[in-house]
C-alpha cells in the first residue's frame, strides 16, 4: 500500500514532457499518485515516465502512462477521457493543466496568428481539458482537484506578452468561475501563478532582461520547477481541502 499526500489517486498532467509539468509528475508520483503524463510531444512524456516518474515513486513504471495530446484539439481531449476510462476504469481526480506556449512580440508588431496560437493552447486548451475531465468526475460521482497554471504576468502584465498575459488572466477568471460551479460536486479548482521558474520556457528571455527581472525578485533567484510542483501536489491533495477559487503566487516575492 503506497503512502504519501496523494496516495492512490489518479492524476492527469498536461504539458508533462517538460518543465513544470514534468516536475509535477515527479512530485505527484513521489507522493503516491498514479500519473498520466500528456504532451503534444510524445517522446518527451515517454521520457518523463521512464526516467523521472518511476524513479520518483520508487516503483516500476507500469501503472503510469504517457499519452500524446494536443490540448487545443477538442476531439483529442474527448478521446483521451474515453481511453483513460477504459484503461483505469475511473477518471483522474487530479488534473494539472500545465501545457502552455509563448509567442512574444511587441503589441504593435504582434501577428494575429501568434495571438490566436497562444489563446488556443493556454486558454482554450485549459478550458477543454477542465470541461471534459470535470464532466467525467461528476459522472463518476468523484470529488477532485483541478490545478490550472496561470502566471504572475496575468496580474501585472509584461512587455512583449500581451497575448500571453491575456491568456493567463483568462485562466484565472475561468478557474474562479469553474470553482463556483463545481463546488457542489466537491471538485476544487485553483490557479497557480508562477514567477520566473528555471524551465526551457524562460530560456528565450534575453540575459540582460533576465538580470533586470531578477533584481525585482526579493529572493534573488529563479524558482525551481520542483518548488512549483510541491504547491501543485498540495493543491491536489486533501491537505488543501478548503481551498478553491484561489490564485496562488509562487514568485520568490516578485
Ligand atoms: N517557467 C516559468 O517561468 C513559468 C512562469 C509562469 C507560468 N508558466 C506556465 O507554466 C506552464 C508550464 O511551463 P514550463 O515552464 O514548464 O514550459 P515548458 O516549455 O518547459 O513546457 C511546456 C510543455 O507544454 C507542451 N505543450 C505545448 N503546447 C501543447 C499543446 N498544444 N498540447 C499539449 N502540450 C503542449 C510542450 O510540448 C512542453 O512540453 C505553462 O503554462 C507556462 O505558461 C511558466
């Protein structure tokens, strides 16, 4: 019998092939969950399960699974619900929406295509996954916890990120609204707002800009993906049983 904060729970993590999603898989499995790692990049989630998740839980990797998923594709999301129900006989009750992209540019130069791409993955993708899996949980009469990864730029904005900040502000409003609707099913929905975390997504920030940003972080460093994953796992667990509709900053004080 496994022990841990989320022992015996089934968790779905999107964007699980890299960064925060991969770290969430590691910590959730360390804390006893069975993890379904989903990403547009299939090879990357196979690696998450083989190299990282199994090691973290100290078990073999047969219970965990890796799946290819484009979160912006509604039929792919619906199909995934059915595939999981067939394989595990029950829907996941921890959902982590970590799939996200940036297409930064100045407002005056941003193409409509880059605007739409970012909304489709970050906002619509989170909506589709949340809707499909909340439905599966209510149909199975199971309580659950949905954790949507927003960003601190949703609150304060950031130069070059009108599309991204808009999508992430949308994630907060959507999470708060869903929390109000799903509370009666004992399904909690929370948004996590990371600052600058050391993952491939921040590697695109020029060094000079990065140094300027770090000066605004009281703790004076980038966050580690595991630090965010610990918060995600807490929100997935019963330790956070009275927290819903919240937007939690994890920024080193930025
Ligand atoms: N790293 C940071 O500093 C930071 C700060 C604030 C918010 N965030 C948010 O955290 C989340 C995770 O970011 P990260 O730093 O791990 O980035 P990352 O680039 O390391 O990982 C993102 C993952 O999402 C996957 N992905 C992209 N489009 C997808 C799609 N359509 N369907 C499924 N998967 C898709 C990518 O393949 C990748 O594996 C994102 O939503 C990001 O916006 C990150």
